[in-house]
C-alpha cells in the first residue's frame, strides 16, 4: 500500500506545482497587458499635451496680434 500512497502524494504535489505555475503565468500575462495599455495611454497623453501647448501658443500669438492692432488703431485715430 505504500507505493500507491506515495503516488497520490506525488500527484497532489505535481498538481499544486502546476497550479502555482499557471497562476504565475496568468499574472504575468495580465501585467503585460496592463503595461501595454499604460504605454498607449502615455503616448496618447503626450500627443494631447503637445497639441494643447501648440494651441496655447497660437492663441497667445493671436491675442498679441489683436492687442498690437488695437494699439496701432488708437494711434491712427
């Protein structure tokens, strides 16, 4: 009876090891997916920030032009 008991314990240990490895693999896959999504979000946020900065520069230049135009029109009139 001892060899059968040993095999049962061996199968239980192998099952636990395979389960633990499977959980590690699943965690690795989920971590990789989250990392990819974060990288995409960083890229998208960077593009959005550059577009916002470009818009702010354009609006500032337009405002400076309008102020310059008003000051020159006041001198003429």
